[in-house]
C-alpha cells in the first residue's frame, strides 16, 4: 500500500502546483487588463456562472421530475439545456471582445482563462460559443414545430413520436453545425505584432478573422448573418399556426399547450436581443468607426442567451416550477391516455 499512497500524494501535490501556477498567471494577466476589460470579464462571468448553475438545475429537474405527459417534449428541453451549458462554459473560458482592424477583418481578444493555456483553445471556445448560440435558435424552431405536431396529433391524427426518436432527431440536428464551427476555428489566424501595436493591443491573446476576402470567410459570415433571420421567420409562421391549433385543442390538454407555447414565445425574444447587438456592431463597421460599447455588447448579448433560456423554462413550465419551489401542493393536471405533450 506504500506505493499507491506515495503516488496519490505526488499526484495531489502536482495538481496543487499546476493550479497555483495557473492562478498566478491569471492574476498577472488580469492585472495588465484595463478597467473596462475587468468590467467586461465581471459581467460575462456573472452571466456565465449563473447560466451554468441554472442549466445544471434544469437538467437535474428534467431528469428527475419530468411527468409522463411531458416526457417526449422534455428531450428538446434537455438537449437545449446541455447546449446552453456548453455555451456558458465556452463563453466564460474565452470572454471575448471583438475589435475591428479597419482593413476588412475583425480581431477577437481573449480575456478569459483560455489565454493562460493555449491560443488554439481560445479559438475553439469562440467558435463553439458563436455556433452553439445559432444551434439554440434552431432548436427553438424544432421545439415550435414539435408543439405544432403534438397539437395536430390531438386535433387530428398523428401517432406521437417516442422520446428515442426525438433524441435521434436532436443528435442529427447537431451534425450540420459542425461545419461552420470548424470553418470558424480554422479561419482564425494569429495577429501580427504590428497590427497589435497599431491598435494598442500589445500583450493580449488574440486571433484575426476576415470579414470578407476569402470564400470560406464570406460563406461563414453570410451563414451567421442569414441563419437567425431565416430561422426566426419560420418560427413566426409556425407559432402563428400553433396558436390557431391550440384554440382548437381539447379542453383537458389546452392548459398544457398554452403554458409551453408561452415559454417558447418568451424564448423567441432571445435571438432578437442578439440581432439588436449584431446590428449595432455592423453599423459601427459600416461607419468605419471603433465603437467599444458595440464590440463588448455583441458577445455579452450572446452570453445572455444561455442564462435566460433556463430561467424561462424553470419559471414558465409548471411541473419544473413546482419542483424548484418544493411545493407540497404539486400541480396535478388531469390526464387521459391520449394526453401527451
């Protein structure tokens, strides 16, 4: 037993040493940041830590407290919570600020802990953050479409999909997003010292990404700009049809559908917030001006997505709200063999 104990002791001391070095480097890095950068990190980390905690809570409640009638739809909620959890982690690790170089490119300044490890890690965190936000918007469309499918089943006629089938659908929907994520990652390049000096950014961990000039960059930026508006257009049409179908649904299940549709409607506002931040930033590019507020607000708005989504689901969906409040008077809604939402 002497060897294992010695090994464990050596392992623990190594971990403590590495942790101390990382903390020391992080403190040195933070000391060289401007006051605005420190405020930026504080806001991003506050949002991301709260998002991380609330998504863990939501995942736990979904796994342990989902009633039978909500089991199929809970697969969408579970996948969305996992995506938001990954988004919050990537955002906190990168804590990115976007800066334009006035020569057709944008520079990503990595203010987070990833800068103490490896620039490649920072690039990966940013690529994941940006594209997972897009994935959340697409999952919102899938959720609306599934609600319409379920209500259509009640008023007319389709067999309800099983949770395992919905799981395969969610997994399959993640595959296309790997392409823009990979392009975003590989298209980022190191920033020359001359550019950093010109923009007064010496000492920062940064990467440069062309807004235009290469086919891949043009394709990716067009995809980022067009995806959310396109998806939101579909969502508006699907929601309108969903509300109409809910009005025709049977009284015993209408209450369920109303609460879920209301939660989804609130989540529709989240992509609009990101769109507003993107518009402000794009306007500063068109004007060829450096707007520090727009550069910081863009990534903060993307981070807020992963915080607001679990809050909406925990507050608006009655079984999860009852579980969080530990209510003794658990909400009991009448169910029949065909009510499943």
